[in-house]
C-alpha cells in the first residue's frame, strides 16, 4: 500500500506560518516582477485571482495589484523538508521524494507495527501539523498513480483512501486532465475526439491514443484503467535521482526556465549528498506544448555531488542550441545517474585542490544549514547564476 503525501502550497505556507500577518492576504513566493521573475508558489488567497506557480511575477501583479511578493528562502525550505522526511522515516524506510514538498511512502510492511495504511497516513499528517504547523494532503491507495490522484482530489488539508474495489468508479467520472501529463493542449486534442472523462478515455482503442500521443498513449490507457506497477524506490537504491515540474501554463522565456532548472538542480544535489552519492551523467528533459519530448545528457570527467558543477552542466544542456517553440515548454526535468559512493571520491581531494575546496564548501554549507537553521548560509556562486 502506498501513501502520497503532498504539502499544501509549501513555500507560501511556510511564509504564512512564520509571518502570521500575511494570512488571508494574496501572497506569492517568487522572483522580482521587474526582472522577469517567476512565481514559485502562491497561497490560496492569491490563487483566487488566477495566480499560479510558473506564472511571470509581473503578470501576477497585474492580476492582483496588491499582491505581496516574497523572495524564496531555498535553504530554509530544504531544512523544513528534511524535518518532514524524518517524520516519513519513522514509519517506513521506503520513501521516494518527488520534490521538497511531496513523496511516496510504501507502508505495506509497516502495518504490523503501526496499523492499517489509513491509520499511518493520519499519523503522518497529524505529526506534520503538530511539529511544523503545516498542512499536508494525503492519498492512500494500492499504487502510486491512484495515491497521487487521491491526494490531489482532497486538497487542501485533505485525506482520501482509494481501494481496489472503488478505484474505477472513482476514476471514471473525473476529467481526463486529472491524468498525469494531460494539460491544456492534450485536453483539447482529446476533446476533439469527444473524450472528456476518464471513462470515455478508457473506452478508446489503444491504437487511437497511440496515433494521437505516440508511445505516451499506452501509458494514458493504463492510467485510465488505474494500472501502475511502479515501485517506491528510496534515493539510496535509485539508479538515478531526478526532479521535474509540469507548468500550469507553458513557458516560452528561457530565463524563467533557467530559474526553474536551478531550483531542480539544488534539490537533486542536496538529495545526493544526503545519500552519500556522487553522479557522473547529467540529464535534462524538456517536454514542449505539442508533447514532443527531448532529452539531453552530458557525462562529466568525474563523478560529483557539488551543486555548482551539476548546475554548470545543466545550464550548458539548457542553453545549447535549444529551440523554444512559440507555444513553449510544459515540463522541465533534471536528473543525475552513474552513481558511485561519495567515499570513493575522497582520493581525488588530495590531487585536485580546487575540487577539494568545492567538496568541502558543500559539506560545510550543508552542515551549517542543518545545525543553525533558516538560511544560515547562501552560496554566492548560486546567487550569481540565479540573478544573471
């Protein structure tokens, strides 16, 4: 049995918690509206005005002139995320983070100690609330896809259980946009075929979906039937670590993509260091609005877990002859593979002074942030890249 736990408006909720005067006021965490900044998170008061993540901050200000814009505190959010992850690990070692604010937990073998999956989900939700004064939405199901649909359907501050017996009856009336990867463009394509609900999609021959979406069509058909056989894989057992984000609206601005990629790189690098992993191959995934997906990769001369080195490689992949079509990018992903242990890197430290300095800098910065808390240290090199 799988839990999907998703924090509600994570960045924005942390800021509201720390600054109670913001509660009830439209607020976003994001970049400067005068410097092509992008919304990273919007609280629910801001969402009332149609504001959402990945929207240019300037556009958000036009929708709501009295909008409060706060700069992101990435180090702080990562620290809060680690506390949440520590709560997850009280109940199972099988935790697969998707980002700072969501994760899958396999609690199949935890039931003898902690009770049925729904009980575990309630305990996790309560402990997050009691220890961090934050709310999480929890989905419980027999596979990852259904668990995620359950948490999404119950937001905010929700809790929903989907059983094998009621899975199809739950899915069938939902709009096809609830399926992973079906955004505005995909929705329009399906509507032209008279497909509006998951029930209608389920009745569509696979061949039609293959013609419309290529190899992704088969995945859609399986999801419409509630099928998903993917296992929950903890970071330390994964062959690669990745983060990706699907934008609510397609992005055409390369600078905005650059900002999102920096955030994805930070998250992956931090997970690698937590799990004592170094990787050698960097991957970039881009899905355009027409569902064409490209992947690029680059193998470094040595394995690394250094944020700056991974970011340099990611930025090169993003900016190297990348044609952004007028309709833009709907998904951006970053991953690292080719792992060896961080300990195997230690021999390099004595023959490469500059590399040794960077490794130690990351090690010290991670320790300082964990030991002394909110935004205790910021990497100057990252700030330079983020503000270029």
